[in-house]
C-alpha cells in the first residue's frame, strides 16, 4: 500500500543531544514537508522540499536541519540548538503541481528528558 | 500576513445534533482550502479540497462549503465516531506549503 511512514512513533532525547526523525514515502510525490504540532496550536511548518537536493526553511526552522538526497526520504534532525523540542512532529508529502492536498504520516512524539 | 482562524475551539454535540465549524482566512491569492480530520495521537486525514467560492463537497455526514472569506464544515446528524479535531488549511501565492488553523475539537456524545 502507498503511504508515508514515520519512525519512531515515540522518541526520547536527553538535553544536548541531536536526534533524527525518519520520514519515507512511496507515493512518488515530489514535495515533502515537516510540521510541528503543539497542544492548542495549529501545525507550523519547519522545512519543506519541492525536489531532490533542494529544501526551504519554513516558519520555525531554527534548531532543525533536513536533507533530501532521495525522492522517497526526508529526514529531520532536531539539534541541541532547538530549545523547546518536545512536540508532535508530522511529515507530509504532495505532488508538486497546483494546489493539491498533502498526505500525512502518523507522527513522531518527541520528549526531552 | 496570511492568517487562518478556526472557530469554535471546541464543540460538544449530542448524537444527531447538526452544527457547523468555521474557518476564516485572510490570504492573498487563495489557491486551495483543505479540511482534515485528526484523531488523538495520529496524523491528519485528508477530507476535502475546495478551490473557488461557491464550491461544495460532501462525504457521508460532512459537507464543506467555501466563500471568499471563509469555509464551513457542516456536520449533519453526527455520531460519536465523528469525534475528532478538524483542521483547516490554505494554500496561497506561489508556494506549495499550507498554512493551518488551530483546529476545532469536536466531541459527539451518545
């Protein structure tokens, strides 16, 4: 079945550590996105990529980094520079052209311990 | 600055009690408005895309409508399984990214 797979589902990070969240899609979509969701707030865009080897910062990119070496994969690294990383992270993908809906993975809940 | 505002923040209904959720937006060059359903601890599930004022889409007990300033998600005779957070998002301008509202948390009591 086609879809978006995020792993792990739950992740615990010690302060000062970098962690990487995985996102893989087999929908043959060109565009991929990372969003952060906090309680009572809408989804906020961290980074997005329209094509392999290219990506743009979203509204809250500070403390995060991404790579897009393959069309299917868009990993997100939460660095130690991100001061408040505890949140629910969502990856999504869409076709590139036109105003089209994005499809989401099931999310990764990151907790700093 | 582009803004998407959803109201109410939370809505409690009795089973069978119809109501509407609102999504108002201030963007330049709307290209599409999207509705999603999100269950706790899960990723959003796509429901509808609306492109132009006057457009309507239906799916089971849900109907989405669009005007030049807002969209409504009408829910007719809701059931407890319709309980979820409903998210609205817009695409505008030249980018493909979406701007989301904070959502409406719907609870349907049996």
